[in-house]
C-alpha cells in the first residue's frame, strides 16, 4: 500500500510538472507570436512610410507652377492634361464596370440557386480574369477595341479595357458584401410584403454599401496605377482630349514616359506626388461616403 501511495504521489508530481512546463511553453509561444505579429505590422507600416517619404522628399521640391500649364510642351512638361485624362479614364471605366459587376453580384447572391452551374462558370471566369497580366489586357484591347471596333488609340478604348480588368474585382467584393448582409433583413422585408426586387434595392444593396464601395476604391486604385494596358489602347499623347475618341495619357503613363525618357526624372517624381495625393483623396472621400452609408 505504501509503495502504491508513493507511486501515485510521484505520478501526481510528474503530471503537475508536465502541466507547468506545458503552460510555460504556451506562454513563451504566445509571447513569440505577439512579437512576430507586432514586428510584421511595424515592418509593413515602416515600408509604407519609407515609400511615401521617399516620394514626397524627391517630388515636393520639384512641384512648380509650370507643371500645371494648360498645354504640354517639352519645356514645361505639364501634367495637367494627364490629370484630366486620369479623371476621365477613371469615370468612364467605373461607368462601364460598376453596374455590370454589381448586377452580376446581385444575380449570384440573390437570384441564382445553390448548385447552379451558371454560378460556378461565372466565378471561375471572374477568377481567371483576375489572374491575367495587364499586358495581356492591353494586347486584347489593342486588337479588339483599337483595331477591330475601330476606336483607335482613344480614351474610350482604354476605358473599355480597364473596365474588363476591374470587373472581377467589383464582382467579388460586391458578392462578399451582399453575402454579409443578414438574412433576417431580407426575411423581414418579405414579411412586410416587399418583393425580391424591392428587397434587393431597398434593403440588401444599402446594407452592403460600405463593402461595395471598398471594392470600387480598390478598382480606382488599379485604374489610376495602370500603365501597360493603357499604352496599347489609350496611347501616350500628352494633350487635353477633345472627346472620348481622343488619345491621351494618364498620370501613371505620364510618369512612366517621363522616367523612360531620362531627361525629366525630377518631373516624374513630382508626378508621383500628385498621383499619391490623388489616391489619398479618393480613399478619404470614399471612406467618408462609406460612413454616411453605414449611418443611414
């Protein structure tokens, strides 16, 4: 009996030691994980601040009034035509892509039944489109919009190409935003006698507004930063457009052209600052609109 008692006490002590050791190991692992997560976050923030600081330091001293002249010349290297073309290109691409992507997402979430083969085909197609390099989109746009449809190197050809590029992004973000809307909202609407169409436009879409807007912000970022697809479709003419059929360069293409020539590196950095400010303004405005939609 005494031997069994001693054996039991030893096992109890050993189990306590193992539990204490396991607890200490878990605490160490938890601390290591916290340190790794914090280091990754600070590294990401540091890289972002380094990039922004480098652009601002290099670009702000080179921002001069002649860079905003009405017409581009080899002396002033004005970016004003590129700014106008960027706004025009962004607006046209969003006008083409957002309604189509939004209605596709509504169909996938609100109308298509589970297990529908059409849904799987649309999702596979959108995922495939999102993985295609932008240079391939540019070649397609040049062959189809520029040559076959006869648009030529124009704002319209570039906007149509960009609309196809951002379409998968708009579809995916809008679909996820609509899925995040609780089903109780729809059931309450149906219970009050509203039809499906009215429920979608009065309940589901407003509730998913912030998520949909986040996708549009990402789409704007891709439009503004695109160069390869636009060189083959919109061209590189540094002038104000007369119409949608006019050729023109955006800020990103303008910066690429200046840096490629090698004579206007300082002006290219100044263009990068304006491009950065443009993206920040779009994000700030979109965040403000998203807050208003959430409160409403």
